């Protein structure tokens, strides 16, 4: 890893989006391990290097990335510069999550009021499941479409299988810092999938919410094309938004030319989620590429 280049990119990112800076800093397992160690108390470069396989200069560069992201503070103590944990870097993340939670709570309240006014609620006042089934992502007009193109290290067959095999999905789905504790796939037209999400340990428990992605398969043409719906689901509030995802796989000199088209429908996700979608795909496809390279 080029830590110097990464450090420079984080400086640029910090002036644009502190949330992206925070997640970029947390994406590296070495830096997460450093934060876990500092949670037990301050430590110097020598101590941190002794607990890892990295050199002291490498540890210093990782600390600089964490310091710029607001997760670590260092002060000189004689000849030492011990690092201590600070959580200023989490402030923009928590703020973004609170605002997104508030936006969706308001939207769902308005939706429930609208359905109640039309007499489409059950006796307990909860929206009936038919209200969601009425939205067909295959025929609805997209409001926005995100297109991601990337060349991956593997044959189309292998890349296609990585998108549809639960064990492989657990190893690469979700952006850096997040993990997939469980994946379920019923690979047939009309079958469904469910991909669970687990938050990084450094995110405070009170800032987390139970979340997963789910959908239905519409086209399964191995190893050329995969079309499915993609629902972002908050386990407490239900479906947050729906998308249509089309993935194509084409053999090329470098392996497989992958194209992902994700079409967003009304209601759109919060602005923060939309802004981070491209980076999210880029990071998880990077994890997939590393998996395929093994």
C-alpha cells in the first residue's frame, strides 16, 4: 500500500467530505487495530510497532492518516510522541447518520399518514404490504442512474459466481470497514437474496442501526448478465428505498469488464447516501478484485 499517496488523498478529501475521510481512514485493518489498541490507553510508535508486523516508519504513516482524520491526537512527551484515541473524526459520521435517520423517519411518517388517509392501513395502523408490492422496479421510471465500470481479475464465470455465491458475498460485499456476517441466495428467476451488514467496531453502538440489502432476481444469464432489484432495508423501519440493478460481465484482456447500472426510483435515498454510492461500489468492488486475485 502506498501510505504516502493515501495520506495526500485524505488531505484533499477532508476539505470536501469529512465522512468519506473518516471511512477511508477506517478502511485499513492496520489502522483499525491501532485504534483498538489506543482504546486501552495511549501508546508510542515503538509500542505499536512491537505489537504488529510493521516497521516504525509504517506505523508513523498510519498514525498520520488517523490524526488527519481526527481519530488520533499526539503530543510530545520528552523524546516520545505518544498517541491517544480521540473521537472527533466520528462527529461528522454521527451527524450524517442522525440526519439520514431523521429524513427517513419523516418520509415514512408522511407515507403512513398518506396511506391512512386512503384507507390502506390495517387495523393496527401499519401500512399494508400490498402498498410496496405495487411498485415494480422493472417498469418504474428511474429518477437517477449510477453506472460503474471496472475491470476485474477473473473470468466472467468466476466474477458472476462471486455475485451469486453466499460464501463469496460475505467476503466482499459492503464498503471498506463494513462486513457481511450473513448472506442468503435463492438463485432462480423470482428467487430472492438477503445480505446482512455489520458496522465497524469504532462506530458507537448508539449510532448504529440494523440494516441489510435484499432483492429479487429477474434475469440470470450466467456468465453474461444479472438483473435484480435492490432494496435498502432498515430492520426497524422497513424498506428505505428500492433500486434496479443490472450487472453485465464481458471477457477482456485484463479479465472481466464489469458494468453495474443501478437505477434509483422515487423516493430517492438521502443526499448523503446518494453521494456515497459510487464510492461504496468502488470500495466493495476493490475488495472483490482482491478476493479474485487470491
